[in-house]
């Protein structure tokens, strides 16, 4: 193998080389109980030329011991092994090793697991944010195509089952992809600098910019965190305000107009906001001071105060009624108290009483959608508002610039993919929860939760000198983005059909071009004001592609027309574009779902649209959807493979997977709402 380079980090030496691990498994039923086990493992080290196989965990333990001995691994020297979806493999192997530390983002979701012998397993799926097939497609230097269909998972296999050359090639292929992907990461940095998560990459990038200054005379960059730390020192929270902010957080808005639901609509246009979250992070003003309490006597007072402050408050609506009819804004799940409510597909249409926590931007939208008999508020907290720090603005601009200018540029594929991924993740780092319970793993007890002391965590957060973000920023990012989306919903009126975070589908697009043009002019003016405030080059808002086409940030971009469109609720729609059908249904594979429907309908598109109803059912063998069951107890049993050979199988712990059927399952409440309010005479 030759000498392997190493790199030191925090007094620990790491082998600076790519390495990957994968298993293939069988799920079955034994005497009516679920059982599962692995029948082959693959381990790779080095770029595609050192791949080892074994059929049992005892054999992998032997290789593991050899690796520890050969490389001299231990508390001060480590080998990092990447696994694509570590949570799955960990459940099979966790009892075969002694663990020093397991870092998990939630129960049974480890992304890093370190053994006492210095072998550190990391999750390449969490790092990439992509399936293995997508990772393969995005490789730039070391091309490896993802093999499909060469390993039929439904066939019963065990550790003695002979695998065909095609099946072995499939097993080999998965490791080659992991190795190639990590090799491309190592071409850019060393093993200790590869982040644990995709969001971690953008955190490193932005934090570095925040803590770096440029010498005005020489133009050289130098590390100087003091100025930025002074900004952060002013941005503190109390436990109560943090809890309010948690309640006030709302994600993207996804919904459908009940008037047009469950009907086939023709000539439907789609428009999309260009980089919606990055746009509002530049264009809008955010909490830039610690919260203070306000006393407000009227809505007029509220509106005056919101010109200077970002405001968060607890509200109670009495006699809440929808006044536009075709869409509802408030999510049922965000209500703290809800009485006498009419619900439309998860959204509150009306209520005798509704209490919730919201921010000023939400109240602005709610005022446009609803009317009420009484409005009461308390716990009004206000933050002075200004633009986000200049370093963050510059980070967003740089990433958008690279995403636009580097696309399709030969030799810059890695830089393009990195900038695109980081731009998409830049908002996510703002809403990372600052108070999280620890999901711990113990070799004896298994999984458990260690509750975090909120007061202590907030104190640590306020005092942190490495902090470069403020949790309330993320609350307003999504609020501003929803307001932009809702500007279109309100302007389009009943021609609006469907929305999803940063896009809407509508009828009669030509009638609404005026709104689109005015919105685009307004958002570009907002963006320019921020650039002028920070004395930044305004041309950065309009980078050009390699072909010289300008891509202005933040505008509504016309995506095209669908000849037919049908929605049956949020995250449930079918489109026909240029004769091709595309299906989007939460919880269902797009390709598997449409393939089954086309087969049943003899490739008749009209019949497929007729089939797409609230009664849609897809059999388990056609969904591509799997149900997971964690098996924590050891099991030993006799098992017969596809060739009729029976052997004894032992499993310490496992994950049982089986195909799951799919039912569209629209709620009776939604159908009842449509029948009573939308189409009462039909």
C-alpha cells in the first residue's frame, strides 16, 4: 500500500486517505417474527484499488484488528471510514465493537462513531446530502457510474450464498463511489477539515469570512475576530425569548387552492423565485440587538414600531375568519390553543379562538388574509433591526457569483457544485437549534436521551466567542420569504393554484405579468439599497453565465407551462409537460409512482390524471418505499437461501426492511371542506 500521509488535529494523528465501508442485508420473517442480517461486507481504502470483502462480522472484526495493528491506531491515531447512511450499518454492527464516542443528530441517527481502538466511522450521506447514485452523477474528477438493478434485494441470501459476477460488481461499485467522493474532498482539504455535515461546510466558510479582515493598505487577509465578536456580544437571548422564538419559527409555505384541488387544470404556468432565502438575507433587515419589551396599545402602534424593530409576540384571535377564500395562511400545528376551528388541509380557515406566537411579518400576512372580532397580545419583544453583518452578505454574494459563473465551466465542476450546495445550505445554518437534548449511545444500555439545561445552554450561547450567528435571524428569513411568496398568491387571486416555498403555479399568466415585473423591480431595488449601504459592487447581484446570460438574484423566473396540472393537496401534484408526466407526492418515489400509474393506464396520460385522486393506491411492490423496524435483540435461526441451502444465521442487532404500500389518504376533513365551502352544489 505504501506510506500513507497523516495530518494532526487536536493532538490526534489522522490517516489522510479515503476509506469506505458498506454491507448488503436480507430481511425476512422467522416463525412470524421479523428478522434481518447482513450477508456480505465491503471495505475499501485508497482510490478503487484496495477493496476487501467478507461474509460475516467475525471476518470484519479480523480485518478491523489487522487495520488497528498495521496502522498503529489508538487514542492518538485514527483511521476515518465513511459509510453512506451510517445509521443503517451502525444498527447491524454496534454490538461488535466498543465505542468511545457516538455523535448523533437524533435517536438512532449517528453521523460519527468512534471506537476505543481509533477507528472513526463517518456518514458520507449526511456530508453530501445526496443519494449514492446522485453522488456518482456529481463526481467530477474520478468518474464512477452507479450500477442499477444488478442486485435484486428481494432474493433471500445468507453468508454462504454464492454471488454472481454482476452482484459482486454491484457491491464493488458502491465502495468505489464512496472512495471517489472522499478522494475529491481530500483534493480540496485534509481529512480533519472535511465537515461532518453539508451545513457544516458552509458554516466553516462563512465563519472564516466573519472572523477575517483585509488590510486596507496591502489587501492581505488576516484573522481578527474581535470586531465581529463585538457584534455578537450585543446579540443575546433569555431562555423565555428563546422558547418564544422556537414557537414563532415557521418553515416554507406549501399548499393548494381548494377551488382548484382535485381538478385537471389546463395551460398552467409556473414561476420560481431565484434563490429565495439568500435573497431575503441580503434585502431585508434582521434582529441586530438584544430583545427589549414593548407596550403597544393598538395596531397603529404596532405598525409604527415595526418600522424600527423586528417584533415577536404572543397573540390571541377571537372570531377569526378567512376573507379571501381561496387560500389560508395559519398552520394548525402552530396554534397553541385552538377552539371552534375550520381546517382546510392543515391550514386554519376560521376559528372561534386561536392563540399562537408570531413575528411582525406573519401578522402583516394574516391581516391580508383574515379578519377578526378581537385581537389581543402580550409578551411583545422587539429587536432593533439592521442589515445582516457585511461579512455574511459578502459570503452570500460570493457563493451566488460562483454558482452562476462556474456552471458548465470545464475544470471548475468541483467549485460549482460546492458553491451551489453551500448557497442552498446558507439559510439552514441560521436555524440550527441552539438548545438540543443529547442523543447518547451506551454499549450496555443502547440509545438514550440526556436532557439539556436550557438556562445553562443559553448562557453558554451568549458568552461564546466562536459564535457568528444569531438564532432569531433564521425566524425572520423564512418569514420574509413567505411574505414574498404570498405577495404573488394575493396578487394572482383565484388564478393561483398551488405554491411550494419559492414557487407558484397559476392560470392566465399573461394577466399577471405586470405583478411579476413590478415585484422584480422592487426586490432588485431593495437589494441595491443593501449594496449601497455596505458600499458593495451592485453588479454582484447580476452575475453572468459562461454564455453571457445575466442571472439577477431574487426575481420571479418563468419556468414554463404545463399542458395539464392536477393537485390533491400539499406536496401532491401531477403535471404534463411536453407530453411527459411528472408526479410529486410526499412519501412516494416519483419514478416508481408514475411508472406504476402509466402501466395500469396503458400509457394513457388522460387515464393517469383520472387515476390520480384521493383514492390512489399503489401496491407495496411498486412503491419503492420501505418500512424500517429496528431489531435490538440478538437472534439465531436457520435460514434457506434462493438456492435451497440452509445455514444457521446469527444477528446481534439489525434493521428489518420490507416494501410498504402507499395510500394517498387525503383527510376526510379536507374533502368535507371542499364539498361544503367550495363546491356545495356539485
